[in-house]
């Protein structure tokens, strides 16, 4: 017999996975992932065949597993949080050299580089902004905003602008604002 509920949930999950491969880092997509995960778990619980089973509970292992997960989470996220906080404080201080030094710290971020490049352009340091944008492009050549910073930088020569324009068109071919 054909199960319409299961097919609908499975189809929605496959569509979600396909879209998540295409467009990562979208809050709406993340919400759909959370909702569909809950639906799948709820469906499994509702359709579960309750068979008597013997379960062995090991409560003494739970704190170890939770602590291990917490430590792994901190190890992964703490460098990002610290680097972002230090970048923010150097931007508030307004020291150009310290901002550049902060951009070299690990883990590097194209987002921070793009923000710094815009700050430098606005502050009259277009030559330094161009260098930062070029580093951002080396770090992530598929970042549209880094190429845009190069294209809009007054210090860019014609060849650099042309190369940036080609990459911008390649990365966003349907954008009507790219001439």
C-alpha cells in the first residue's frame, strides 16, 4: 500500500537537501531544516511499533558525553568568537595597522575582510582596501562581495576592474545591475 504521508515527508526532505546544497547559509532554509527534522522525528514516533524491549540505561555515561560535546563545541566556535570580538574592538579604535594585523589572524574570514575594505575605502585608504580585497579573493574566489569591492575600488586599474566584472557576472549571471 502506498503511504502518502511518508512519501510527502521524504519528498520534502529530498527537496530541502537539494536546496541546501545550492544555497547554503540562508536562515529560511535552516528553519525548514529544523521543521522537517521535527516532522520526521514526530512521524517516526507516531508510526513506531511498540514492542516490549529491554533497555539498559547507563546514566553515568551521560555527563561524559555532554561534557565531550560541550568541549568540542567550544574548541570549534571559540576561535571564531574571539577573532570577531577582537576585530570589532580594533575597528572601534580606528587603528588602520591593527585592523590589518587582525585580518591576518587565524581563522581568517572573507566577511571581516570585506567589512575592513569598505571601512578603508570610506576612510580614504583605497590602496589598502584593494590589497585586502585581493587577499579576500584569494581566500574565497567565489565571494561576490570581495570581487565587487575590487571592482568599485578607485585604486583598481582597468584590467583589474575588467577581471572583477567578469567574475561578478560569472558568480551572479542573472543580476541586472551588473553591466
